[in-house]
C-alpha cells in the first residue's frame, strides 16, 4: 500500500509564500506521476499541478500558473508545491496524489493514492 503524507501547511498573510511537501512510501513509488489538488469548504476538489515520472513535464491550472511551482525529488520520494503570491481564495485543504498509470494528469478520478491533506489558511 502506497502512503502519502503532506506537510508544510499553516497560516500565512496574503502575498506571502509557503512550500508544501509530500512524502511517499511503499512499493513502486518511483515510477508514479504525482499531483496536487485542493478543496475548500462547499467547493469541489480542484486540480492545481501535476508532474510526470521523469519530472521533465509539468501541468498547471490556470488559476495558479505563474504563482505555484511543482517539483519532485525521485531519489527521496518527495514532491513539493511552492506557493507564491498567496491570496485569500487559496485557503483550502491541500492534498497530494499519486498513481502509476494515468491518461490525463489533470483528472483526479484517475489517481488511486491520496494523502490526508494539510490546511492552508491565507489571511487578508
């Protein structure tokens, strides 16, 4: 069973930055694609960013493009989300996800493994 654990969330002032981390453990983690999603109260789960197994190609939602950066360290089984220029509407629970076979990296329904989430609150 693959396990994902997010960390790095917290309270930050609007305009500030946070870096989220996701540690992966378990069998066959290395070839997995990984992604970040978020969900705010009363809203649907929202795709944020994804990175392929090699780390060479990344994908971003329009709402975070230019502000958020996804990266991974395959040797350490870690994926990161650097969040800059944070806005109050970025407040949500942030989740990392992983899977070994995905057709569309933006589609959360195709990911089999999810972390518990980490809360990000941006004050205005």
